[in-house]
């Protein structure tokens, strides 16, 4: 292989290496972006779950109050 061919091969190798570095950087940025999005989704779902638990607690209290009111209005347990 002559000096010219070696020089061209070296330049192509440098270009290939640079492309590989850029691809690795893009892949890393994409992975970081996906991880951040997944964390945001998880945080949102945790907040939603906490809200659902709180709403459920209020529903239980509301049901207990309604049951107590019904028992006060109908002490024998029957409306009819």
C-alpha cells in the first residue's frame, strides 16, 4: 500500500471514529432523555396514586357517615 492510500485510509478511519463518537453522544443523550421522562412519569403516577388513596379515605368516611345517618333515621335497619 502506497503512502497516498495509507493517508486516505487514515483519514477515513478518523472520520469513522468521529462518527462513532457522535453516535455514542447522541445515544447517551437519548438515553438520558428517556430516563428523565420515565422519572417524570413515575412521579406523576405516584402523585395520582396518593390522590386516589386520599379520595378513597374520604369515600370511606362519607360511607360511614351515610350509614350512621341511615341508622338514625331507620333504627330497625329498614326503610320500608
